């Protein structure tokens, strides 16, 4: 008896670890080496590779492939049909499995529908990648990124609201929903959780 739910059309290879309360929907394929946390939702047609770690409470929408060497921390949202890569310069006629680059998405980040995350980058905590953006370099915590290639246009709260702050310099903002305080120093935004 498992503590998670798998649709009959899904394939979960023997050896995959899936946490309690997680749900694997239609036509998903979870490889043997995958490590999936608790209360994770894997939508229709999701693929999870062998060398993948998915934290608790992540939501991976339909048609997303999470390839080897991708790590998702707790509470990451992957929008429909967004793309991860794991080889920087792929060629069908050149074997490059030994050249996979690590990609890490930090806690609470959002990856919008149809965005592409080029391998070897780190997406910061609470960052928000807009729909269709192509991320080619590291993204700061709480940054709002859009475009091709992705560029920063603002800052987002952990709640998912845009903050009234300059891209760099100094400033402070408070999330109206949570009361969390955000402080900008240079190009680094830090968060103080309300009541802590």
C-alpha cells in the first residue's frame, strides 16, 4: 500500500521514491532513480528522469519533462509545457551524457507556461519566470524575469505580487497580503517574514 496516487495509465519504474500525498496523473512516466517529495502533483504527460530531485509540495503541470540533473526545491511551480534542458550544446551524433549540467530551482519559484530553462543555471528563491521566457543565466531571489533571452523587469513577493522597488539600489516594500518586509541593497532582495 502506497501513500500516493498513480493513475492507471502512468508508469512508475521500480525504485522511484514518491512521498505521501503525491499524485501522478495520466500518461506520466517516473524513472527508477527519481526522488519525489510529499504532496507533489505531476500532471498529464509529465516525465521525470533518473537523476532528478523534486521537493515537497511542487506542482508540475501538463507536458513538462524534468530531465536528469534538475533539482526542484520545495514548492516550485512548473507551468504547462515549460522546458528544462540538461546538455548545453546537444548533437544527435555526439554522445554528451557525461556533460549534463546541474540546474537548481530554489524554494517557491514559479516557472511560467512555455518558458525554457537552459541547463546549468540556478533560479533563486521566490523568483518568477514569465510565460515564454528563455532563462540563460542565474536568476536572483524574488526576481521577475521575462523575454528572450530573459531579463529582469522587477521583483516579486513570495505571495506572488509584484513589489514596487527599483531593479537595483536601495528600497523597502511590504507585501500587502502577508506583511512580509522586503529590503533591497544593491541588486539583492531579502525577505523578513512578518512576526518573526
